[in-house]
């Protein structure tokens, strides 16, 4: 038990310590000093003075005892002692770490580490004593405190740096160091709470002389301590992170301490600290574990990455990224100063996520990555976009930096391709802020990031949503890039599904995920100012040149009509019908890619399955049915699959009856004179209307007589005879439509009149001089449909059978076609025919020089075996399940084709530019040229005489054919030469008209 000691005994003991020359004797005297119980504060000063003469465990024990004793009159002296002791330990720490493992050295090391533990304990006690003491007012005392805090943190930093060399005392020293950090944090908080920071805020507006010096000293003192502590904790956090995971406790307490200090000192930290530098440092720490994972997995990946390994790889990045989000949310303006670094980090994360999803062995890693980093990276971006402190123009600048047309065009032409996925995983972390706009490696990441922005758009401000809506054009432009295009159609990515604890990751095709995100964004902005811009975008891109973008726009329209309120739906339908009326043209309803047909297709999709909308479209377009233009719009809708079955009962019955009645009325009154008097491209609308309705199986005709076949024969015969170009155009359109009708009426194939039709077709397509004409070539797809139905017809396999020979020759003609679409249609028709015909000698239908018989490499050697092999493969593909996981070869082919298309577009663009330049150069002589090109009246008169003469010759040939059937061969020769002469005269007439 400790005994009460008099001041005289204390003085004698202190004098003995000072006069002792033997270290061991001094240590014994210090142990006695530790047992003294000081009665007065005045006794403490000489004790502290005596303690500073030597450093050992006994001295530190005495100091720790008196720091906790409450006799704090000499607290500054204890701080000086702690400062000196920390400096001495830091100096000897490296020497001890370098010592050998000999017994004597090991004993020395153990003594030193025990001394270090005691010092850290003394530091904690001294800092706790500071929290109980009022903030020092004078500059000298404040400097001692600041130096003490700095030295303690420097010592901890040195301990962390040499942690691997500390053996048995490692965990205890780390725990003591963490305690010191905790006490320093409490000290900073206590100091901050003790200061009236309103006066600090007013110093910028008032003269500092108006504030008394004591308060100014206190503010400066607290500010300095906070600044130095924050800086040292950042350094500690970096060191702990570089260790590889064994210093997790120091890592956590360091960075959490930084966030806490920045949070409590927000009013002053932005002036005393470079917050943006802290953010940049953390971003580098986020990227480093990801870079290491990419390097490890791209070099030798032979088996699936496990869940544990993936979490071990990504958790450090999650921790740093969460810390960045917290700091960025506290200091958005400072974070904006480094917005390029911030956005690059988010882009790298998005790109890395997509590339992880591509490799099957990394699917688990991709799921873990999405779970840990996806939402947090979006929180980082949103901390700037949603901040009230960041100006709107700065937010827009950030979005332009991410999703700008300039960066898109730069990326299209420069940088590395992402076709080599595993290599790209490593390279994405070497992209600099200066090269971000030209890095093709990040193209896919931009699209993925845009997808995430749309998914989380509910938390964004209204102005940001409007700005994002303006980026939809950029989004479509990016989708058609050769790299992005192939990835979007092929890749599956993990997407969160559900909410709260029930949320799970579901693998979806990237294209489906993008569509879902676009629909989510539509719902979010449906009742905001951004909706007008989104609706305008959807209308403007109805005619987008790329089919994939058109499909996206159409899908969004369908989604809108499916779930929007009826008033909005009716308004949209009315707008589209008005647009259809503006585009109506008799010459364009049979052109599949015309604007009229594109709008008609969208209207049909929107009206499908919904009776009110179908009725509304029918009433708006058809009306009273008297206008020819309304008939043009109606048949355009039918050609695109207008849902007649979705109409209400009364309207549906009337519509179907009208289609059939108009058809029979047309073929009943049809003659050659109708073509002579009709010059409109809308001729034959009833035929096309019935053909489209039968193809969609919306109209059935069970009691048809042979009028259709007779009509078809008449068209075929008249097609061979006319000499006027406009009549040829009408006949080929009628021929196509009628072939489509017959191909959908299977019972007609069993009629006796069908043989005559086949013989006429054989004469027209194979034997007649016009067999190679452009109009007839355009009829061949419909002929292929017709040929497929011949399997329901009885046939003999004899060379003497004219019908069989005609069918063989027609199939031979189709199989010789080289265009890929006609090849596909021909083999599809033959497959349908072969599955139903009673013929056994199918080889008769295939010519030796069929297109599919030739080898792909040389194109010279034909083989029947090769044809049958391709036919078998085609039929198997038609019945097989689709494989949604393409091979690497298929993807590389997609990329190659994309590059080829890109080069073609660039070449055409250059030609267009050159032509424009030439046109500009010739503009000065345009008037002179016009005068020089004006033709004499004699030439114009001669053109009229030629046209009149051709008309007379055509009439004479027709009369000749009616009166001299035996001269058919000579008649055909005349007709052939006359057709060529007609083309030449038409060309000359065009030149005369242009000039």
C-alpha cells in the first residue's frame, strides 16, 4: 500500500536520482518515485523535470500515473515529455526493426517494444487529459499541444510502416495505436465544440481586430490541430491500404477519422484543407485493387473465380469508394474541381463490370462486383448531380463530358478496340483524364453508365432529367458503333431485380436491360417537363436510318401506349395518323422502307390487340372510304399487318366484307383499257389489300371460283405485251399481289386451271424475252411463295409432262439466283414443297449450277452434294431451338462486318464531300452552263415524234398478235427490240426534260 510522503522525502529522492550515475540505481529510485503520492501541484514540476533526463519503462510508468492523477497543473510538461519520447522511439524503431534475431538482440527488441507500448499508453492518457483541460489560449502552449499531437501520429505512421517487422507485440501495438487515434479524434471534437465558429464565419466580413486575440488564438489552434490530424490520418490510411489487408483496423479508423473530421469541420475545412486532393487519392486507392484483379485474371484464368476470392478482391475498393462518396457529399464543390477524375473512376467501374460479364469464368465475380460497386459508383456521380451547392451549368458540363457527341466521334476513329476483351480489362485502368474522350476502351462503359443513370433517374433533379433526355440522340449514335453494337446484342449482364432485402441479381441480355432502363426513365419523366422533349425525340426518330434504333423507338412507343392513360394514348394515335396523312403517296405504299410504311407499321403495332385504338385508327384513316388517298393509307396499314381482328364486331365485319367485295369488283371489271386511262401508282389497291389480309390470316375466302386464276393468267399474258413503261409498272405490281393471293389459297393448287397458270409463269420467267427485266425480277419473291404451295398439287415425274417440266425450270431459275435474300426464299419454298409433295425425284428440281452448289472460296466448282448439305442445314435451323450464346467466331465476324460497313460509310461520305466541293467550284459558271445546255426546238419536237411513233408501233404489234397467231416467234423479236428502243427513248426524253 502506498504511503503518505512528505515533500522533504520527495526532494531527497529526486536529488538522489539526479546524482546517481548508475542506470540500474536510477531505475530503482524511479520505482520508489512511482510509489509516492503527491500532495501538492507544486511537487509535480520537479518530478517532471527529473523524468526528462532518461527514458525507460519506470519513467513512463511514473508519468502515466501522474497524468491520470488529476494534478494537471503541469500538463504541458507531460506533453513535452511525450513529444521527446515519441521522437526517441521513432528514431530507434527502424534500428530495432533492422536488428538480427540473436537472443541478445531479441531481448533488446522485446524491451523496446514494451517501452513503445508504455509510450502509446502515456500518449493516450495525455490526450485524454487534454480533453478535460480548457483550450490553451497562448500561442506557446498551443504550439506544444500541436507538436505533441503531430509527433504521436508520426510515431503511429512509423509503426504502421514497420509493422511487418514487429513480431510478438504486433497486435498489442496496433491496438494501442488505435486507442491513441481514437483519443485524438475525441480531442478534436471537444475542441471544435468549444469554439464559436460563427465568429470564424464573420472574419471574412469584419476586420480581425474586432475579434479579441484570445478567441482568434483558439480558432487558429483548433484549426491547426484538425488540419494536421486529417493530413496524418490520410497518410496512415494510404499506408494501411498498401499493406494488403493485415492493417484493416488502422485502415478503418484512419479513413473514418478523416470523414468525421471533415464532417465536423465542414465550415472551415474547405479553407484549411485541399479536399479535392483527398478525393483524388481515394480514387487511386479505389482503382488499384481493381487493376490487380484485372491483371491476375487476364493472365492465367483457368477456373471459375469463387465468391470468396471475388469479395476479397473488391471489398477494398468498396470501402474506398464509400469513403469518396461520403466526402464528395460533404464537399460537392471541391469534388467538382476534380470532376474528370471522378467521372473517369465511374467510367472505369462501368466498363470493368461489362467486361467481367463477358467471361463465363468471371460470372460470379461480375455478380459480386455489381453488388458491391455499381450502386456506390452511381452514388458518387449523383453526389455531384444532386447537390444544391454545385451550379447547374457545372452539372451540365459534367454530363457533356461523359456523353458528348465530340467524345463519341473521337472514340469512333481513335484508340484501341475492345475486341480483345481480356487485354482490355487491364488497359482500362491505364486511361488518363486527358485521353478519356478518345478512349474506345470506355465506349461500352459509357453506354453502361448511361443505362445506370436511367435506372436511378428517380433520385435525380428535374433539370438533370431534362439534360439526360437531350442525350438520347447520343445514346442511339453509340449503339451503332461496331464494338458497342455487337456487345449490346450478345452480352448478358447482372441487373438488380426487386427491392429491399428481396433484391437479387438477374442475368439479362444487355439490349433488354437497356430497353427496361429506357422504359423506367419514361415512367419517371412522364409527368414532368422532360416529357415534351422525350416525346419529340420519339417522333423525330421514327425514321432513324439504323434498324436497331428504330426498333428501340418503336418498342418505347408500344410501351407508352400499353400503360399510359387513355387521353394520352388517343393524343398519340391522332398525331401518328396525322403524320400518316402528311406522308400518303400513291407511289410509296408498296415500298417497304418508305416513310409511309414505317409510320403505318408503328400504328399497327400500337393498335394491335386493343379494340378502341384499332377502331380509332380505322375511323381516322378510312373514314367514308371514298378518297383514293385514304385507300392508299389503308392498304399501307394492311401491308404492315393492321389488326382487323382487333376491330369491334360491326366495324370488323364491314371492313373484311369491303376488302373481298372491292377485290372481286376490281378483277370483274379489269381490262387493258383501265391501265391506259390510269396513271396513278395506286392502281390495283384491292388486290394488294386482299393479298396482305390473306397473308396475315385475317380474311378467309372459302367459296372462291376460278376468277382469281383467270385474272392471274390475264396479267401474265398482258405483262409480256405492253410497250409503255407505266403499264409494265402496273402489271408487275398486280402480278406480285395476285401471286401472293394464290399462295395463301391452297385449294386453288388442286384445280385444273393451275396447270395453265404454271405454264404461263414458265413462259414469262424463263422463256420470254422480258424474263430478265427489272420489274419481273422484283416479282420473284412472290413467285417463290407461289412455288412453295405446289407441294399440294398432283404431279407426274415424266419428261413428257409439260406441267412438271415447267415446275422444274421455275425452280431451276430460282436456285440460280445469287442474291442472298432470293436464295433464302427459294430454299425455304423448296423445303416447304419437299415436305408435302408426292414426288420422289427431287433432284430434278435442282439445277447443277445452283448458287448453293458452289464453294464459297473460289465460287467455281459446283457440287450437288454441297447443295443437299446446305439444304439439310437450313431445314435443321428452321426447326432447331435458337442458341442465344454466340461463339467467339460469330462475335469476331460481327465486328469485322461492322468495320467493313464503317469503311463503306466513310468512303461514301468522302465522295459526298468531294461532290459538294466540285459543285461549289462550278457555281460561278452555272448561268453560262444553263444557257449552253438549252436544246434547240427541233430536238424537243423530235422527242415528241419518237414517243408518238412508239405508241403507234405498239398498237400495230397488238393488232398483229391478234390476227397472226402463227408468227409468235417473230412477234417476240419485234417486242424485244421495241422494248429496248422504248428504254432509249425514255432516257433521251428524261435528258431533254432535265435540260
